[in-house]
């Protein structure tokens, strides 16, 4: 994934995708990251949250590596929801945590 996404360049940036694994800031926040988007240029930080997201893709894919790779690239929230895997992937609780209050 790292080779394809950034050719191992921790400072890679492309259309809102940051660092080694080209994770979006919003996606990293969904995985528990609470720093600025530029913090995703730090290789250790980028890998910590992007690998969490990749793990979720693996779970949703049922262990199919090619499908997990495709889900990592395209997103898998609705697939996880349909399969009842939101909590297991880390998407369920995090979506609740980032929801805006009713009066916002």
C-alpha cells in the first residue's frame, strides 16, 4: 500500500490525502487521530491511523487481500454498516464521537 500510495515518501500529498499511506484527515480523525492534517506527514502517526483503517478494510473484506486493498482505496463505511461491522472496524463509535451537537 505504501509503495503504491506514496512511493515511500512521508511528505506525499495529493488532493487531501496525506503521507505514506495517503490517508484523508477526516478518515484519520475517524480512527481516533486528533491532530492537524499536517501531522499526518509524520510517518509513525500516518501508519498508526492508516493501518487501523486498513485493518477495517481487511475485516470487511472477509480476509480477501485484493478486496481489502480496493476497500482501502474507495472507502468501506456502508459495506461495514451492512455487515454489522461498524464497531469492529472502529467506524461506529468514532462517527458518534465526531457528530455535531443538535444546535451547531
